C-alpha cells in the first residue's frame, strides 16, 4: 500500500511539473501560447494539461495546430513497454474497458474537427518494446509513420495485421477512417524522470523570469502546492496576464531578472530528452527530419548535414558573446561543431552535459589548467600487417571499443599503418570526467600522442577516428583537432537497427572547390 501511495504522489508531482513546464511558455518573449489548462476534463483521456496556441495556430508536422492535449504518466518502474497491442489493451492504462486508441476514437466521434486541429500527446516514462513493430512506426515527435502503417499491402501483411486489429478494436470499417483517428496521436515515450525534468524546469522558470529551483531543492515543493490550491479554488485555465499576476502575488517572480550574457544554441538530431530544446536556446538546429534513427535519411548526406552545423556555428560567432551549447546529437556533429568553433573563431564555449540524473555545465578555464600533462590515458599501439599509411584512433571514454574497431577495420579491409588505442584512466565510465578542465587536459594529451604517431606515417596520413565518449568531450576534441590534418569520423550503430557496426560520417576539413 505504501508503494502505491508513493507512486501516486510522484505521478501527481510529475503532472504538476509538466504543467509548469508548459505554463512558462506563457511568460516567455515571442509569446505563441494563449492559454494553458490544468485538468481540463474536456477530452477524456487526454486532458491532464492542454496548451492552446495564439491564432491562427502553431505549424507542426505540416499541420496547423490550435491545441495540444497531454496525458501524462510517470512510473516508478519500467515494468511495461509500449507495443502495438498495448494501444488497445485496457490493462496497459489500468482500466477495465477504455484503451489509448478507444479514448482517442471517442473524442473523434464527438467532434472530428477537434482531431483535425489538435494533437493528442502521451507523455510517458515507459519505453517502447524494441522487438515490437511499434518501434518502427513511431517517428519524429512521437507521430505514427503513416507511410509505413498504411503501406498499401493486404491485411495479411505485417502492418496489415496491425491495422486490422486496431480497426476491429475500434469497430472502424476502413483504413481511411483509421488514418484520420491516428493522425493527431503522438506517443512520447521514455520521457525524462523527475530528477532530469527538474533540471529542465529550473532553466525554463528562469527564462520566464520566475524563481528557478535551487540546487538543494529536489522537489517541486511550493509549485505543486500552488497549482493544486488554485485548482481546488476553481482555477484551472491560465492566460499570460493571469499567470503573471498569480506569480507576482506568490512572490516567485524574479525581482531582478537574472540574465546570462551568453548566446545559447542547440543542436538536436536525437529526440529523446530534447523534446522542448527550442525553449532553452536562442538559436537551434533541428536535424530530426534528416535522420531515420541514427542514420541519415534517403538522399541526405553527412556533408549536407555538416553544412548546417557550420551555419549555426556562424550565428554563434556573429553573436560576439560567450556561447552555451546544448548538444543532443551525434558525436560526429558535436565534434564538427567544436571543429568550427575552434580557438581561431574567437568564441568562448561551454557545453551542457547530460548525465543519468542531472545536467552539468562544462567549461574550460585556461588560467587554471595544469602546466604539465596528466596521465589521463592508457595508450597502446597495434601494427597490422597491411602496412598502410593511415592512423586508426580508438578513443574509449565511456566504453572500451578497441575490440569492435579492430573487428570492423578487418571486415572493411582497410589499410591502417598504426592503430592507436586511447583507454581513459582509471577505466571507461560515464562519470570519469569531473570538469571541463579535466576533459581539456585529456584532449590535449590525446592530441599530442596522435601527432607523434602521425609523424612516423608521414604528413599525408589520414586519422580514422572512433569514439565512445560524452558529447562535451567530442566538442572540445573537435576544437583542438585542426593540427591533426585529414580526419574521417565513424559512428556506431548502438540501437542495432542496421548491422550493429560502424559507419563513416564526416571527413574534415571540408574542401571547397
């Protein structure tokens, strides 16, 4: 019983957290939100929080959206996962009859214009079963990939069986009507836990000129109590002016606005954990439409993607301010951003590094860097019989990747002259670095060793670079990598969506003709 009470309290807190995350949009500059509602009770099953946009609406996925209806669920365990069957299973949402899809269909039957102009968004900390077809069907922003689900094949095909099961559950006759019902659905699974969401909320409160959460404040505290008290008093809809007045009365408006004299930029090629990145930055590059999972989409090339990285970096340079970077992206792109924002760019940069339960801001203080190199690495060299001229570099920070790289290079029949393994001391882990200076000294030491190895191979040797490391490391590595000459980067297929191996990404420097 006690565990059930704790789970319910955490669920209530999570819903309150999400409400305030949406409500801060009312108080941000360049306002595009007109109203935020807590527990609207107008669209059953998707009514925990409703965000209404300023007319004529917000352009999302080629649709003009006037409202977003959110259903929020926090779970203390990962006991379940989203599957195609779960969407029509009452037990998955703890009911005896209603399901995720039946609730959406009931709304559709009441007024089909609601689903035409709205999105119905599930916010859930549970993930997707990687063995289930739903993992393939969920695309950018949580939308179902209609071109795959409605593939034109018969009901006996893989996705035809899913369509038929969903139609029969909803008692729908045609695929056309099923498509209309499903179009506004968004499944945003694997949402951040409470600790990480608190970090995100604190930044948004400050940007909205409200009191941010202090480092020792590990619960929503007064904000939970405030929204619950307002709701008990009959207040559940809030406009900009109303929320501003309430916050002033509660004394949570910043008396002196804390403004960082920095230019905040973000890069997003992964969606998880970066759903609302646009609220935390001045300039943002969203590359979700360029990728299918970890790989560029059809007719999209890595050089084309890197060109966009360069354009965003130029905005940071033109801002003539220190830069704070949010990098929810591939290591290759984080490295590429650092390559552009090198010491010659004149930009002083810090990187927001996400860990398991919090965010760290990693920057470099050149005045306090140690004068002598530290023993950050356990280096080893390997000399293949191929006798080529290239230098393969394996950088193992979070995981030891030497075995995988050796296996891949052998399969590719590449001809490295030397393979250099750089294994972080004392051992690879996600928490080995303690500061930006720690990373920077490790990168300096690594660069020096790579240059020594290149000397024995000749000035024309190409560095074939493989990394398992935090994005902050990749960025600072890129900043110092200019003297290494030609570099070819590789990314690993972590999700095993193709062959579970490495794939070449960016070659630097980009030669312009």
